[in-house]
């Protein structure tokens, strides 16, 4: 026993079926720490032993220090653990993980953790910034929360990096016989990716029990080169195609690409597949015309395949989906849906942004102030000209007429309105507030507008009407 700790047993000896209670108490002089106590009992030749943990605390725990992922970390795995230092042993922890630093949008909240580590259930979202904090509990109380750390998870394959936005180059969901596609197997209703949201149609080729190749060929698509990488092909596929064991295919599906109007086709190498790698090499032993190529086969539910097209940037290309079968055994085959080519473009460098339009209820002789926020939503420091449209009422911009803002910076513009004495019930004045970038080299430069609606309302007249 540690010093200044006592243990008393209610009954000793204890005769069956009675129960005896062990009471352990520590007085104020007991030393803080973790101890292991051994409780033993014997009866004749029988002997039993039990280990008991005892932790003595003098106060609530200190705040913990978060360790991993480091504060500000980027490209963090979506399957990361969250870890922190243990200020002393035998503590219980509570963690909160949120999408905002104010912890209003909490995505994980877990108490009762007995290890300084948390494994978020499922996976975190790609390309997302998370904020997290931890506090510790012991018998004396609860610590304050740790400092909040933040980290950003890695982008999903094909997603656009910071400072860029997606640009749809081409897309089809195969619902309405998209122009320019040719195929040797039907586009059919019945099995469609996200069929709850879209009517029903995908491309389908049956895995035949006879030597054959079936093909779906895209129209020519111009792959942009002026935009930031990645530029990618995305499509969803469902397969039930005859495999050969766990690493090979008897029948198989491949993707080919042509940069010469279909005169020749090159199988897309595995190195270009950012997700959903090939199942294995297609056997050339039983007559499959695609034998020798790596391909998809086996059973796989709808899966998104992302193909890196960086090598084809700036070129006009066609894609060809080909499914080859050997001499025997067929299955349901191959479905393809939701095909798109996407790129990323730089976000606009110069972009003023005004908060939403406002409506103000006014009454005669009133002087009111309307506030609208202006944000520099571009990527460069910028200056803005501010302009108000004419009005029959007296309307003034209280702010100076040129505003300088850093990227992301926001300021509040104030407009005063003096409502004339002869304003009448139902009268509406609309004023347009315009901001124009001074730094934008484009012609015309970036602008934004907000409408201020001033309405002499019924409610605003009531105090006058109800006077005795
Ligand atoms: Ca579809
Ligand atoms: Ca076969």
C-alpha cells in the first residue's frame, strides 16, 4: 500500500455466499501518482489474486497539448488518428472536431476516451479543414480545453487545389443519347449510377460467352492546357466480368485514348489511373482479342474512376471503352455512366463582393443608415470605386469614394438616407450601389452591385395614424 492510504475489508474471513466490501481511502498527505494494488483471497488450497489500479490526484488535470496532426498541417490523410500528449497518466479525455474554429459545426464529439488518441469513425472528408480540441478529466475535475489546432485533409484525386476552381470541359450522364458517341452495345435503362437522381440510362455491354469486342467511343474532346492541373477524366463503372483468380481476367474491360482522330488507339496505362486501378492482365490463352492488356474485371459495384490527362493537355482526343470476351462463360458485363472531363482554373484575381441586397422600411422625415459589406474576394490587393445611383431622395455615401482592401479583407459601407416629408405610403425608392475594381487589368474590370430598396411602409406610418 502507498503511504497514507488505507484499505479495510468489511468482513474477513468471508463465508459463501456473503459479499465483503473493500474500502480504500487516501488522506491529504498521500502522494499523487498511479499505484497497482493486489487483492488476494485464499481458502484452503484455493488462492485467487486480483490487480487493482489506484490513481491519486490533488487537483483537476492541466490542459493537454495536441501533437498530431501538427497545427496547420496540410495534405493530411483522411484516415488520420488525432493524438495528444498525456500530461499525467490515468486521465479520461473528451475531444471535439469541428468544421469551424468556433465549434458550431461539430462533426465528432467523443467523451470517455482512456487513451491520448482518437480514431474518427469512417474517413474524414477530402480537401477539408478541421478544427479540434481536447480536455482531460480526473476525479477532481475537468481541465480547460487545449489550444485549438487545425489541419487540412488531402485533396481527392482530380480535385482542384487551393486558389483554383473546377471547370467543366465536357460531361454527360448518358440520359439523352449524347451527341457524337458511337457504340456497338446498347445504352440502356435499368442500371445507372445514382439512378435515384437520374432517370435510368447508362452504357452497357454484356460479357458474352463468345470471342468478341464491344466498344463505346466518345466524340472529340479538347483538353485545355491553359488551366492549372489537374485535368482529368472521371467516369463511374460497374463490372461483373469473368475474372481469372484474384489477379487476372479471362474477359476484361479497358480504356483507350486516341490523339489522331481515331486512327490509332493507346491503352491508358495504369500510371494514369488516379483511382480504381486495373484488376489484372487479360489472358491471351482463350481467344480474347484484348488479351495481354491490363484491364478491369471481376465484380465491383459502382466505382468512380479518375484518369490523369495531364499528358494530353492542349490536345484533341477521343476515348474508347472496349470490353473483350473469350470463347466461353459470360456474365452481366460492364456499365459506364456519368462521364466528365474536368480541369481547374485560377480563381479570379480581382473580384469585389458586396453582401446581399437590403430592404429598409422608412417613414417621412426619417434619417436612416444602411450598411452593406464589401469584401475583396480576389487574390490581389485591390482598390474599389464606389458609386451610388441617383435618387429623388437625399442619399449619401458616408464612406470615402475609394476603398483599399487586401485579399479577403472586408469593410462596411454606410449609406445615409433622408426621407422627404412628402413621402407617401407605399412609395419605393431603389438605389444601386456599385463597386468597380481599379486594379483589374481586364476590360471591363470586375464589378459588383447591390440594390438598396427603401419602402415607405404601412407599419412605419402606424405611429402617426394612431396618435390621439
Ligand atoms: Ca445515367
Ligand atoms: Ca468469358
